């Protein structure tokens, strides 16, 4: 077990997509679910610019693509 550091417990988490820090909003620091792009969490910017787009594309592919 790696020793938990102050930063790993209380510091910002890293976005799995852009590797930036996930912004802490009202004490919630987990950001957004980064799937289906990557497994893990991502920041607000990546969620709205990349993840939501990919989900819409998936939806379109599965439902509309005959
Ligand atoms: Zn990001």
C-alpha cells in the first residue's frame, strides 16, 4: 500500500484526458465520469468538450444508424 500523502487525500485530482487538475466544486473533487473516452475521471472542460460529444455520437450510432 502506498503511503497516502496530504496532496493525494486533499489535493486536486488529475483529469485523465488533459492531465490537468480537476476543479474542486463545493468540496466535490471528482469531476466527471470520463467514459467512454477513458476509464476514470475528467475535468469540467473535457467533459463538456469531449465526453458529452462522444456520448451523443454513441447514441446516434446505436439508435439512428441503420
Ligand atoms: Zn481535462
